[in-house]
């Protein structure tokens, strides 16, 4: 295991990153969340108790040093509630560092989000109205409010002066949507948030760089785990645009999102044993039948944040090949394999048919993806409950055939196999 490891999703998110990050955390000194906001929920189950996280890195359960890098956008009230929950639950202060450059979700971002989604009508992208995309938009357009602004009343007042009236006009006049919150009320509320979060202020980029430099120059071996949110196909550039999030979600995004030069890093690709998707957009292996309903029910495929039922389908290898090409996987973690127990016939999409063409990799043209037909290979399933199995050799024969087919076709070694939601239920292959 290298000193730097990043965990990223290979599908449309919800691959089980939280569990795998929690499983890996004891081996690391620092856990860094590098992208996304509270629209991405992670769930970790410990002794039957489910811990739901949306901003705090999953390493929190091991009392690790936790960092929110500048690539994360923060809803301060959501973060404060998470901090208070975990500090009360474990009776200890969190070792948390928030980068001053991280951007802040403001009330007008949420109103703008809801107004735009309502205006889109049938063209909705499935936003949760949490304001994440509009926070990233303001960041790009240099209208954003950063964490450092919350601890300086003059800076925050100036930022609101530059934002409030124009945002209110867009929301209420252009979109005919309501925005009741007043500018001065936002100022007072967000200064309170800044005061509450001030103890966690720290330069994450500098802190991480110092550890990396010491490892290089002094021969130390502190390990850093970078936790990504969402998945490759939600990436704003390489995902199924426009049904994506507003930030980069791929492995290479860790470097600019944290503030590190590009360097050697272990990349763990998370692959759910089947495919799920939330919201709109094309889904070629989707199961609109009883098998899909069974997988959704057994796999508890409902959003951690949204509670919405996830769309369910067979595993899509052209997607994972594409994700590997983009992310450069060192190894794979296959999750929710146990959910497939009891299904008599399993299918895996091995390639797409596009007219006369055979596509083994997800196409770059979205219009081509809309037109392709999935071509499947069928496998015999297994009846056994595998949730208590701890050794790869003890898995049912048909389960091993399924996994080894995936490994051989992707040409990436499977290193971790998750067989239940419990944190210890991971088989090392």
C-alpha cells in the first residue's frame, strides 16, 4: 500500500465508498475529503448501528485526523450538526481541519437550485435542491463565499453585497420563484456559523504537503487516504452530461482539489456488483422488473440524503472499462456482492452494439450512448448467504466465477470484496 491512496467510484455514485474508506482508515494517519458537498451521503454500519455522513470523512469512526479540502463545498449548518452528533456520540472532540478556501453554500444557492429545477420541467437533472451546483457556479464566476469569509464580518458583508440583490432578482423575477430570506439575516446567521467552526480552520493544502514532503525528505511513512464523493459517471466533464454533478469526481481531481502536485498514488476503484443510478438520464442495463425490485429491496437502494429509490440494473463492463481508463485503477473493491444471493440467473453487459459497431468501452458521444444496445453474458447465480464468509476460497463457486469474470475482463485485480453492510465484512482476495 502506497503512502497516498484515493478511493473513487466507478459508476453513478452509491458504490459503497463510505464503507471501504472506513475499512481502510485504520491503516492511514489522515483522511481527506476532496470534492462534493452534502448531496453525497455515505453510510457505515458498525455492530448494527448505521452512521450516515454527508460532509465529514468516513474516517471519523476511528478518531483519525480529518480534512475538508478546498474542493469541497460546505453547508455550514449541515456540518455543524454532523460535528455535534459525532462529538456527542463518541464523547470526544473531532480532529477536523477545514481549508479556508472551501466555498460555502448560501441560502440563495438553494433557492436558485429549486427555481432552476422547477423551470426545467421534464428536463430535470434530479437535483436535491441543496444548492451544491450553484455554489460551484459562483466559485467559477468568482462570486463565491469562502470559509475564510465567515470569520470576517467585513468580508462576509461585502460578499453578500455583491451577491444578494442580483441573486434575488434572478430567482424572483427571472424564475418567478420565492426567496424570503433577508440579506442582514443571512449575515448574522453565517457569522454565527463562522464563530462555531473557527476552531477547525486550517490550511489543508499546507498540512498535506508537509506530510508528503517529510515522507520524501525524511523517510517517514505517514499515510493519507483521499475520499472522493459521487462517481466517475457523475463527473462534470467525463460523466453522462448533463446528468452530472458540478465538480470533478475522478482520481486526478485530488491534486488540484487538495493543492498537491501530481504524483504517484494508489487508486482504489469502487464497483458495485450491479449498477444503480439516482435521477434522470440514460441507463442501458436498467431492470424494470421484479428482479430489479428485489435487488433494490435487498440492497436497500434508497438515497442516504434524498431517500429516493435508486434505479437498478445489471453490471455494465463498458462503463467500468471507461472508468478505469479515466482513473487508472491500481485495484478494485467490489461491493454488495451479497445482494445478488438468491438470484437464479445473473447478467453482465460485456459490450455495446451501436449499429454495426461493437463497443467495449463507454462512448465519448452522449448521443451514441443513447443509441447503444447492451449485449449480455449470463451466469448461474448462487443461493447461499455469503454475509458471514471471511475467506475468498469459501465463497460459492458461482460467485467466484462471477467475480473472476469481472476481474479478467477489466484486467484490474480485485483486492476487496464486501459481503454485507457491516464494516468488518470485507474479504481480501
